[in-house]
């Protein structure tokens, strides 16, 4: 099988995570890496807020660029993977798609819905694939939760709490500028917002309270989403010290949780059981590897992207904007 030729734009923490995922794929060749910081174009590890344990890529095996336009013109790329500051997601994705290149762009899709529309328009006009890095849609523990909800394995869902907390960035300063990142509500909290609307659908109404932090945007948020028959609470913050993600789901006949200390495994306690038991996962791969494989399979035409469409990831950005509006107005917002 002919290898897909892939270029990377943005070689910080997540750029390297994605490179590590693709290194394990024998049908992919990373031919070029672009970053505007020449120090990043060296073969060394970069600090990031998550543990990925991926292999180390020797960047000397490919060509490097400081200018993205030059990389697009000089290389014959099938796809690019971008991991850039949020305020330029749309600009660089559109630039690549206008060259007929498929694009995987990190989350959030963009700072606002208008920028998301530009990306979708470029995808349609150039007939290419566009996927946003909403990795929770591919995370095994969250897939098991989605399955339990949709199949009513333990009866109807009654209540769900999702938590994602961490500290301000020490690895890239742009995160801490709300004009570039959107603050914790868009950069961090968005993960759970996206999973909830993907797996559960749009809520009937939302209400949120938040604190403006160092970024100048909302860096601590608690949101309530009202559905028919159940409620979802989503908690996100950059005002903690270390990173943690978790959920607690309460069904009619069971409780399920993940990421809860001291045992962070996916667990379930069915009514009548003596306690929690661990749930076997369908895959031991993390969400980063699985989302990248899905994107590349869609580029090859092996699958049709129904799991992570650009239209659905735009909806997640829109929901965060509604939460910001609810915070400002101190009111429930009907959807």
C-alpha cells in the first residue's frame, strides 16, 4: 500500500503526540514538519500537560520548515496535521485545504462559529477531509459510557457529572491569553462540552457560572445542561494545580465512574452488587491514536467520517459561546 505523505504544522506538545501516534502506522510517512520556532525543529522532548508515552520521532529524517506556505508549495502532501494556537486554526486549515490537502486540526475548531464556517466552506469547495481533534469521542472509557447511555445497559441515564481541571500552561504561554485560546472554557472545558453534545445530543437549556481568570477569559466554569429525564453538570478549571479528568454517571440501575481517585479505572456498581467492578475496555489505544487512525482512514476512503464531522464540532464551539452568554447574563438559556 502506498504511504500517505503527511506534514505537521506546530511541533509543540500535541504536534509531537500526533507524530508519535502516526509512527506506529505503517501506511503513513511524515515527510515534513513546520514550526515558527527553530528550537522546536530539534530532536528533543517537549513538556506537555498530559502523559502520552509515545515513541520519540527523529526529526532529522524529514524536511523542516519555518514557513507553512513554503511547506505546502514544496511538498506533495496528502494531509497536514496542525497543532496551533486557536486563533489561527481557521487560517492555516483553510490555507491547506485550498491547496487540495486534507486537514486534521486540533481542537477547539476555532474561536467562534464564523471561523468554523470558513473551514467548512473550504472543505466543501476543495472536496477534502476536515477533522477536528476532539479526542474524547475516541477515548475508550468515554466510548463505553456512550454505549451504556445509548443501549440503556443499566437503564436510563439520570445524572452525569464531568470534570476536567488543571493549571495554567507552563509549556506554551499563548494558552494563558484568552484572546488567543478562548480561556479554559473554550480550550479545556470544551472537551466535555463536545462529548456531551456528541453522545447525548443538544440539551433543552443550559445555565453556567464562571470566573474570569488570568487569561482575561472564563478560566473556571460550572455548567448545568437540562435534558428530558436527566441533567448533566460539567466542571472545568485552570485554577487547579495538576491535571485531572473524570466522570460519574448515575443510571436507573447502576453507577459508573472513571478517573476518580484512588482507583481511576472505569468502574461500575450495578444495583445488587457488593461494590464496584472494573469494566474491560474494547481497546488499549488512547484517543489520540484512534482519532488519527480514523482521520487517515477517511482520507483513504476506507470510512466515511460520521463520528467527528466538522459540523458537529462547530456545534460544540457554539455551545461554549452560549455558556459564556449565560455567565454574562446570569440566566438560563433555552436551546
